[in-house]
C-alpha cells in the first residue's frame, strides 16, 4: 500500500477533480489518519475510530469522483451504494448489511488478483509444460523383459536413453518456438472442466441474504464435475491454462484472511443519496420507513459484526463517506445518533463558468482530451480554440441556471450535441483537420439555447 502525505493526496485528486478544496482536504486527512492509526501503540489502535464524512452539494460537482479516486489512491476496497435502495428490516428489499457483504466480495477479488499476479510466472511455466505435453506427449521408456540376456538388456537401456535425450532436445526446441509465438496458430485439443451446476433462482428477501450457505459450492459438490474437449489455437490454450494454473497456485484460505483484514482496516463505503432518507415520516399511506433505514445503518456505521460467507467482518474501522444534495431536507433531519457518527461535514460549491473551462481542459481525463482521442481513431484531428471552450462553458452555465442544475454533467450533454454531426459522418469525411471555434459552437447550438422550452428537453 502506497503512503501519501495529505498534500500529495490533494495534489493527486487535483489531476482529476476541479475545485472543491475543502472536500479534498477532509478526505486527505481521513486517509492519512488511517496510516497514522496503524503506527500508534496496539492498545490504543482499536480505540481510534475513523472520522466519517458527509459531503453536501448539488449533483455533478464531484462528490462521487472524490471518493472513487481516494479509494484508488489508497488501493483499498471501495463500494458505492445508494441509501435510497435500502429498506428497513421487515420490508422486501436489500438490507443494509448487504453493503458489508458486497465490500467483502470486492476485497476478496482485489486480494485474489494481487496473489494471482505474484504466481503468474510460475503459472506461465506450468501452462507451457502442459502445452508441450499435448504437442509432444512424454513417451514411456522401454523396459527389458525379465528373461532378456545381459547384452539385450544393455542394448534396450542404451536405446531408451538415446530416445529420452532426443525427446528432451525436441521438447526444448518446441519450447523455444512456443515462447517466440511461432506455434500460436496451431490447433490443439484441450480438456477443460465443464461447470455442471443447474440454474437455481432465489427470490431474495431481507433475510435471505443472511443465509450462510454458498449455493454454488453446495451444488458444485453434489453434481459430478465433467470435462469437455475442444479444439483451440495454442495462443488461446495458453491463456486458458495460465488462468487454471494460477487458480491452483493461489491459497484461497490466505486470500480470504487477507481480504477480511483489508476490508476491516482500509475499506471505504460511499453512501450516496443519504438526503433521500433524511426526511421525516409521512403521515399518510404505507411507506417504507426512512427513519427505519437510518436506524439500520446506524449500527453498521457505529461498529458491529456482520456475518458474511467469508466469516465475521467488523465494521469499526471502515471509513464511511456519505453524500447528498440536501435540496429538500438538511443534515440535521437525520436522526441525532447518525449525525454523531458523521462528525465531519463538507460543503461542495456549485460549479460556474470558470470551473467548466477548467473541467474541459485541465484534468488528466478532461472531456476535450477524451473527444480528441475518440476522433483520432477515425484519423480526425479536432482543434478546439480557447474562445470555443469558453463558449461551451458559458452555455453549460446558462442552461444550468435556467433549468435543473446538474453541474459538470451538463458538459457531457452539450459536447455530444455539439459534435453530433462530426461523430456521425466521421468515417466518410475527407477533411481530417477540423477546427472547433466560437462561431461553430454558436451555429450548432444557437437554436437550442435560444429556445428555452426546447433546451429543457434537449440540454
């Protein structure tokens, strides 16, 4: 796991996210505190709980992106869930504990991938040997009969040694050709294991997910494993066999132990749309209890033990980052106990024209860079002038102010509409250098921008 100082974390986030300095500082400190916690005396370590964060801000300002990039930096299991999809215990739907089970699945996949990469060289060697066994089966050495004379016995043994040496030389030559890729197009017959598990449909209620039964494993052991033979190219066979050998070399018990530890110590859960469960209860009609969902989330955030198919997972040191626009409700509408478990509140600022200009050009994955790369595949060079970029940003800001403010996502809509004609006709265009200037932007979008009713539907 790489270690970054808070300043380095913010600097890394700046490569992808424009503005929002307060939020970046908050998550940078939270991530660094994890590193600090692992270095304090062990008797104090368990007492230090993560300081969970609530991000408050309109849609499209970078809340999810900050959390996602943070998890990549930390090389930590990261799960994004939406609070509005959970239901109170007793209702049909996903229970809140499922987020921990999902986090564990991600942690296992992450650790398994790392362990597979460690044994990749060994797996490659074993796969090559299996391919060579198919191309050149190992011959059994001829053994002299019991009643053979000493002369005959010696002659047979000499011949066997010569044949073994010859086969060894042939095998080495084949191995060299295999590694040079000269056998890639040759067809070989491969025996692969066929999964013979019947389809079982389970209607999952709020309690069904807690069944400590691995259905696939259960049925996999009940039904015999069958193999099937198929003809594939050597290159494809090598890929299949490398995967098989890597799976055999990985110790899954060790993977699970490491994954549980990683989920507990460095897991990050991003709970989006938390404002949707923040309102008070309606007094009319049957409704899934919002406060009930909050009460169910509370023990998970506070620290509890959740039963998963990989064993018990403790949530005491998982970092929870919640986010919401809070247009209708406000953070104080959450139940007091849950508010107390999110001690850090960060407000993200709405984006204006200047932010949009920077979003279009500055980040490593900026929209302008993306569209240039896409058109480059058709041998078309897009040249965006500075005044064109400012005009796009201006239009995005205007449309956001007139209709629903969806932040930077508005740029995606406008860019698609702007380059619609070029994207459609790109394969037939003879002009390969296209200049996008302010006049071009206005020409393509003026009708939509001027007609406010139309812009509500199209942009």
